[in-house]
């Protein structure tokens, strides 16, 4: 008698069943009701495809060997047949691959009768091991040729060189090729090798080839027997690769790698801050179709001095880290009356106050977790439209796993080893050929992006990058051996920096709280400035160069900006004396005093707007200044001028002309305030969103045993449940003699009322909402309001039945 998968699962011990659930956790999401439901789910196309995606190339080749060696009669094979098909490979490696398949129940049964789960043939290629169908299924003439091995070999040896090249190509797989109808029939005026092969029965035309290809071409297929004959040297399964390909690597000094990566990490932080500041100065509008325009990306690239590819990557990372966000602004041209702009969020201000290592970690962790592929920006989508920054077309759900897998290969190397990129990609393709198909561009982009962000230095993974990748991997593989978090050291304190941050912090220069002021009014910061010092320099000086030691320059404009923000001349003198490790040059003192002496000499107000000054010659100079003719200034009093324009426009015009006005309020007090900084609503970073979704631990320990016990209990209840009594089946439409429908319904209500009082099990026949008839064994809980409420002990669920739909009820005996 044939053993089904459900019967095979029932015969397993709890440990083996738990191992299956651990390898294929999707089978218990949600937990199946019984073993039969588990078997059905294990054979579904989606679950089988997910299990196959995690297998390496050699295991998939052995699975093809199982499919290829099956008996056409009962569909089974044996371990010995699969081992024999894997020529040139140690039998131990083949049996280990079979064990991996059997552990996931893609293959099940004893060694002498292995079964393949039905959905495997639906998910995999229809040509196992790249071999075509048997000749008997293709054409009778070719079947007769293949039935005579000697004749088949003679025909194969007589093939012209061009025809033999076609056969060798199809023998490697797949066994199907396309050729134009003219070339196959020879009407193109030349001797076609495909025509010779078809005429001699070595290739078989496929009748539906033209319809499948949608054009004037035919498909031909290489029969399995011919393919096996051509593979006589390498074996039926072709060239097998039982071990992972080796990865060549260049050895570098680990300290040099970490130093190079740390320097690039500082550059990534600096460029990100420059980009966000450029967006803060001029918020970027969102396109109606989503994303940023090409002109805006070019503007940001030009302002920051970055190429467009790097600028696009950093904008995406900043958005994923929650430093940038959208906000709505009034827009007359939009349909809803509002437009969306991208601007910094409140999280950006908090990010700037963090130490450099923590700022880098937030960027790198968000890059690892974000479901976007910046390398697609600039390419064309399926509708031939360019993919823009922050657009929905750049979303790729597999991007995080591609980054983790790619960096995982680098993490497996010794510290300081820079692996060859092509070798690393070949290793990734061997480990998961189904999942990695089409991922090579994303994997190459992951390596280049990691180098731009400082995770990779000199082609090798840095020490702190290795720790960050390990933390990201551990976050996805949470074990529940300490579900309450009671184990000492099992949970990191929120205020304690991570290991990656500590490792990077040891490589970065210590933040400095002082500057070196030089005679040419340049201010040298010999290291990364502290957040407070950085905020002061941003206000009182203009940046000239950045890097390990940044340079600023004090100008009249920067001094006036500081005075506008509320600083007095004495405050600026004190600031430079306190921060400078060198003597403050006299030129800087004179500059501050000169600007401060002119600052506030003019007072502007909003009376259209007006100008007030005790310096009458200065007002006369304004009236005579031709650059201010557009303001239409007129004298209201010896010390007051007025203009019909608004205050802001008048202030801008005066400052462009070189004057230093100060606005005042209605009481005459000077209004010294910093410009208002607009921020978008706060956003959660991609790393935080991923951490929030990883709350489900792996199926290990007590949790796994509990799931197995629940499935066993449900299976036992399902097998113990008997068929509904004949009276219930008769009421549901089966042939039986007994009461009329009205009498059966009245009797059913009486039985249900008694069962409620006795808490007894009852077989209930009813008509569901779709008009289908069914029966269920339940324990009634209550009757009222026209409804019966009862508990199904098998599924532990509470069901509600409308009484007018109940057709029969019989106590369980």
C-alpha cells in the first residue's frame, strides 16, 4: 500500500517533526489543525518554492537526479539509483544532499522507495538535469532510432561538425532550442545543421513552438536518450559541483583596512549632512508621480560636489534613516490644493547631536535594512519612464537580504582579506541559485555602496562592519531560550553603544572643543568638532573645506549673521578667546567691532515698512543711493524713511547694498532672532522598522515542542471524530427514511437545549451561508436570540449557528 506524506509525518517522532518545522517555519504560520493539514501545506507550490530557494546548487542537482531516476510506474526511485546517476561524486556527498532533501520533506520515503513531493515538478524546470523528454513521448521515428543503441551511435558519429556543435550545446541544457522555419527546412539556400538533425531523428520539432514564440520560428527538442549518450563522459546529471567554489582573496593589513573604512565613514557622514542642509535651505518638491525630479537631484549634486549616483544613494539612506521626510505645503496648482516637499525631520537635529560613530551606525543600519535599491535610479521602468530618487519603482523587497548575503561572504573571510568580486558572486550563485537568479547587479551594487558608506575599506570588510553585519544577522535569528530577557547580558542597555559603534569610535579622531584662528581670518578645526562647537562655527564663520581637519573663514557676512542671531560684539570676542588655542588676531577683533558698530544703525519696521535712524546723514545717503531706487524711499521725518514695500523685501535690498539694518517691533525693541527652521514630521528609520517586525523568535526549544504537541493533539481529535449519524446525513440531503424537515428541526431544537444543560457533544447538521450542507461535532454553550453558540473541541474555536439553518441534531454516542 502506498504511504502518503501525511502517514509518513504521523510516523515521525516529535524531534524529527520539530526539525521539519524548524527548517520550514512557514508551515506553522498559522499552526495547522492536524497532520493532514500540515501535509497539504508542505506540498503547496508556495511552500515548496520557498524551501527550494534555500538550497544550494548541488542539492538541487541531486533533486534533479531523484526526478530523473523515478520509475514511470509508481513514481519512486532508490538511493542507490540516485548515487549511481551522480557519477564522479563521492557517494557520501550525494547521500548528504539526499538527507537535506528528506529533512525538508521535498523527498520522503524509505531508501528503496523515495517519493518526490508533487509540487516539486510544478515549481522546477520541466526538464530534469537539463535533459529532454524520452523519445517515445516525442516521435515514433526517433523512438525507433533510440531503441537501437548501435544505430543511434552510428548516426551520432556521422553528424557534420556544425550539427554536432548544436547537439553539444543542447546536451548541456536546456534541451530546447529555437530556429527559424527557413533554416530548419533549408529554404534559406544553405545546408542547415538543424535540418540534418531533424531528418536523421536526432532532434524533434515541437509542434507548438511557433505559437509559443509568437513569430516565424520553430522549436526543437533533444530527446533524453540522445542527451544521455552525449553525456557519457560526465554522467546523466551533467557536470556536478558538490563543494562551494573557492574565493580568491588579496591579503591586506587589517589596520589599514579599518583606517581606510573609518575615513570613508567620516566622509559619508559629512556628505549626508551637506545634502540634508542643502535640502533644508531649499526644500525639494515631490513629483506628482512620486520621487524627486532629475533637476533637483542635479542641483543637490552640484551644491555638495558629489556625483549624481552618490547623491542619490545618500538621499535614499538619509530618507531611510528618518533624517528626511515629506510634508504638505499649500499648492495652488495641485488637485488637492497641497503639494509635498522633502525637508529634514526633527530626527535630523537629534542625529547631529550624536557622536560620529553613532551617526554612522544609524546610516549604515538603515542602509542594510531599507527595501530600496538605489542602483535602479536613472534606469527605465516597464513603462519606459526614468526611475527617480524616492520613487516607488526603486522598491525591492529582496534588497536587504541581497546586502546581508553579499556582506556575509566578506565576513567569512579572514580579517583584512579582500575577495575577488567575481568569485564572491559565483559563491553566492552556488549557495542559492534559485533565489540569487537575477540578483547579481544588486549584489555588485551592495559592494560599491558598502564601500561608499565605509563598511568596506580597500576591498575588505572592516572590523566594525563585520560587527554590524553580525548584529543585523543576529537580529533576524532571535532564539527564544531566554524569552523573558532575564539572562544577564542577554539584552543591551538602550544607552550603551553597540560593539560596532565602540569599534569605530576607537578608530575615529576624538572630537575637539577648540579651534586655531589664523591671521588671515581662517579658523582651523583640528579634528571633528563637538556638536556645540560645530553649531557655533556654522553661525559665525563660512566653511571652506572639510575632512579630518576642517577650515572655516570669518567674514563680514558671517559676523553680521551672528549679530542678527542675538550675539553681541563682546559675546563674539569671548567666544573666539574661549575656543581658540592661538592668540586672536587683531584683524578679527577689528572686523567684529566694525560690523558691530554698523549693525543696528538702521531700524526697520512694518508700517509699509519704515527706516529709523539717529544718523541723519546716513538716511540722506540712502535716499541718494541709486541701488535702492526700487524701494521708493521717502522721508517722513529727519530720522525716519518709509517705503510702500513689505519689511522683508526692504531688508533684503538694504543688505544686498551693503547696509546692516535690524528689524524692530512696535515698541522699538530690536528683533534679534534666528531664522525659523522648518522640519518635516518625524519618521522611523528603516532599521528600527525592521527591528520592530523581528519580534517573532525562531521555532526552537519549548515553543517548537508546543507547536508539535498542538498539531499532534489536533490530529488525534480529527482521527477520533466519527462520521455523522445517518439521521444527520439524511437531514443534509442523503437518502434515508425518517422525519419530515419540520419535525426534524423541532426535534433538533429540543436536543440542543438538552445538550446545553448536560454540556454534551452533539452532531449538528446545518446549511452554511453559501447554501452548502455540512455537519459538525460540537459542544453547545448557549441558545438565545435565534443563534446557537457551540465549541468545536477539535479546533478549539467557538462557532455560531443560526437556528433557522439547523437541519438536525443528534447526541454523540
